[in-house]
C-alpha cells in the first residue's frame, strides 16, 4: 500500500516538474520568447521577517510532532506523512532555503567574520535540529529535512551495501564538511548550497548539471537509499556525532528484543547493529593491541594529512573568485596578452589597481595555506579514528539501532513483533 | 548477480556525481560562449526591411536645445515644446509662431487656439494668440503629467505618478478620475513603472490609455468604464517588449494605432483592432539610422499624426521632428 502510494506521489512530483517546462513568467520577465538565458539564482527571494520567524516555529513544531510520532507513537505512517509535509513546506514552498545543511556555512562565516550579520533563522536552523538530535536522535533526518524527504520517497527497492563500502564512502561527507567550512571560513563560497542537488528541483531553477546530478542521485536512491544523506551530507556528520550520545533514541523493540530477526533487513540504510555471534569473539588483548596501534598512528596521520593539505593550498585557493581572477590576470598577461575573459574585462572596468588585487589574493592564499593544514589534519584524524574504531568489535546480544547512522525513520518498528508494555 | 550489478552501477553513478561536483569546483573551464546571461538586443533590433511600410520624407529642425513634446492641430500646424517655449510650424514646415511658457512642458495638446501644457503636477492653459490664461489646480502635489488629449468637451490628463487619468471640462473642472483600481468594474489599475503614460483620443472621440506595465492599450468610456483592450507582451514586432511599453501612441484618422517603444526603439502601425500591420520606423531602416546614437532613456519623445495620416515623430536624440509617409 505504502509502496503504491509512494509511486503515485512520485508520479505526481515528476508531473509537476514536467508542467514547469511549459511555465511562463509574464511579468516582470516577458523575454521568454527570445533565447535570452535568465541567470540561475543561488538564493530565492528573501522572505518577510514574520515568515522567517514563522519558519522557525514551523521547524520546532514539525520536529516536536515527528519526534512524538517516532518515540511515542512508533508510527512509520506518521513519519511518512511528515516527510510529505516537509517536502512541500520546507522544500517546495520555502524553496529549501535556509536549510540546516547549508546553515553550517552561515555559522562558520559568522565565527570567522565578525562583521557578517548572520540571520537569526540561520542560527535557529543550525542549532534546533542538533538540540533535538542530542535528546531524541536524528528525528530531523527522519522526515523534516527536505533533502532527506525528497530522497526518502524514492527508497523503493533498497539494496544492502557491504559494511566496508559504507565505511569508505562514509568518509566523503567529512571531506565535504571540511571543504565547506574552509570555503565559508575564507569567505570564498557556500559550496554546500552551490552543489545542493535538490534545491534546483524545489525552485524549478538550476543549471543543467545540477538538475542532472539531482536526477542521478534520486535514481540511485531507488536502490541505494538516501545516497546524499549517507555519502555526502556534511551536516549529517554533526548529527551523527551528536546522536551517538542521544538519551532517548528510537529502539527497534519497545521492550526486550526477542531476536526474532524480523527486523534484520528492514533498514534500507544499514543502520541496525546485529547481535555479534559468540564464536567470532576475538581475544581481548589482540583487539586492544590493534586499537592502540591505530590510535597511536593517528597523530602521524594528522600531520601527514595536514602537510598534504598544505601542499594543495593553491589548488584549494583557486576556487576563491579573487584568487581565480588574479591567476587569470597573471596568465593573460604572461601567456595570452590578447585574450581576456569576461571577468577580466569587468575587473578592468572598475579601475581598481591590479597590484591591490594581487595583494588581496596573496593574503587569501595564505589563509588557504593554514586552512589546508587544518583541513588535511582533520581528514587525517578522521581516517585514523575510523581505523581505530574498526578495530573494536562491540559484542551485542540484541538487535539495536546504530545511534549515529540511524535516521529514526521508524521503518524497523513495523517489523518488530514485541508490543510495548501497557503501564 | 543482478543485485550486485545494480549496486555496482549505482555506486559508479555516485562516484560520477562526486567527480562532476569536484571537477566543477576545482577546474577552470573556459567559457567559449562568452557571457551567457548578457542581454544582447542587437538581434532583436534587426527588423526585416519588408516589414517597413513607411519612409521618412522630411524633418523639422526646431533649433531647440531640448525637445519635450509634440502636438498637431486640426489645420496640421505642428507644435514642438522645448525648454520654456513652444515653437509652431505650419504644414509647409515654416516656423510661424513661438509661445513662451512659464516652465518646460512635459506634454502639450492643442484645441482651436488653446494650448494645454502639462507642467510638473498641473496643467497650464495658453492662448496661441494672447499667451497664458490660467493654471489648473493639481490633483495632488506628487503628480507628474505625461500626456494630454483634448476634444471640444473634455480634456484628458494622464498622471504617471498617481497612475490615473483625469477628465476635466475645458474650464479645468475635474469631472472624472479614470483608472482607479475597482475589481467590481473590472479595472485593475494602471501599472506605470517609468514616467511614460500616454493618453489619446480616436477620431470618434474614443478614449484610449496605455497600461505600459501590462503592455496594453485600453479603451475607456468617458466616465472611466472599461470597454476593451488590446496588446501582448513580446519581443517580436507583433507585441510590446520589455518591462513597460508602449511609451507613446497616436491614432490615425482611419482609426489605426501608431505606437512607439523604448528599449528597442521601434515605431509600429497596428490596425483598428490592435493587430500588428507593419513597422513605421526602426533602427535597421537606413532612413532612420540617425536615431542610433541615443543610449539612455527613450529616444522617441512623442508621436502625432495629422488629418492626412502623416506620422510625426519627435526624435529626442537629434532634436528633430521626423515626418513619415506611407510607402
């Protein structure tokens, strides 16, 4: 029934997209009859102050409701309808902005640029999901995040991934997080927003490449559930870490697990911890030695990562528009004096001295040198700790949710025959 | 096996996505298409010469520093308003009179020997023989009069700031306010994004007003009731381009409309129902190449037609009145 409903909703969603092809804006963009290309906007039109606050209230309200549905009602159906609501409200109506995922860049920029006035909505959208996660697990991911919601609808034929594949791909969000922080801390760009694959669908406005990427990810999502959430989302890293210490996380069984194995394959995200067979128990001292080895080489990996990152600082800095322009000017002066890009023409028309641009660009490159060290060191640390964590085998007797990677979507609870005790 | 293949392909696509993002972020690919969002009007300015049905036959050089407005009386005398004066030319294009004004007129209209001048927020009345007669009381202080149309019984005054047209009697008494938003009467109000708001009367004394933001000409009754409208937004010659056009229009003795636009600077002829007929003048016409030099604001400051259907165009860039006749 749910699958049929998903297919109907999916068809409706795609139909809306098809209708948009025929949409025309009469005023104030009456140039639709020509081949003029309207610039793709990265941010939607600003909302009124009242609506911004209303959005925060809507976020708190919907998070409270979905948390209640997950933890108290244990209702997958409720989560599904909240997913639809979030997709419509936070996705298509609010056009996906500001979202919690992108807000981490606003927060980073506010930390590094005291003169940057961060919108209160951005702070709220960054903090509120983290606070809820701290207490109740990733209920935000379950059905409130519009990026997760749009993917969740496409989870039709989920296939299990090998644990090692998940671990390896699970490193990508750390790289993305590091880059997002680096580029917002240097005032370069909000890359999470620029490469948000679904926001173009919400706004009916994106480059062909981003539409294609969004489409591919949704298509992949039919078989590999929520690929963006699992293998790209940088905000998910923070939620994962916070969720690990959450006090009231969703449990598969409302009471004592009877190890019936019915839930074993219910999670499309591979976020169920299986009981560890006793026969595979390793000797404790071997495990401790292996852990100690990986733990001890972690500082070395941090330094190695930092050094490697610093070697690539110029490549990293070249994303910055000012550095890119300075490089283009240098190249055009040295190699191809007659060939100038639109950016160079625009810069020259401002009358700004080139030397000043070079000085500013050099200062930014220096920031990237330090940033390269930090980014590389961070990735080295993540790699080291991941290796160390892999060396530990936790022995379990019950089927439990992996508190870090579980999205609290409540799919598993429908499979559990254990009934909650009536007090 | 099938499951492994699907997973493998899915992961491959995922890596392709990551590769595409990384490539877009870190590589500087040259844009060979130039500026894709540059708003280039050059192609649109080029109009098929077979569409041009008028030719420029003469012009008047009034030797004015600035030209503001144009009007033609029933005897085909031509009135050209400049700074603080109006020059009068007869149909042989000989200058016959100069009227001194208190200020510069944005627009003028002539009825018999009375000249109505829209100056700032009010109308001033001048006799062509004895000079200034009176000032009419302005509707409010913020008004900006952009066009006047007159017949024997009514004077219609278009106010771009208030986005209204006022109907006065010849003595300056306000009779009707036309264009106030009134959903019950089907009147949406005028959208006037810039100070171009024209009004004209047909030979049958039908009142036509431009709604530039909706790219329409609207026919009202003299009491302000909506009668009909025509117009379509289009960059092509059959419609009106940009945010707000047409900026000026006049009506020929046979009831056909002549419109002028800013941005694309083209003057067009439409039939009595508004259907596009042909181009009167465009930049691709060698006869009007002199129009090419104006880049700011509207080049065409006014339009008028005489009793024979000859079209007069007030060219602000060359400060000439260009006269067009049918080919």
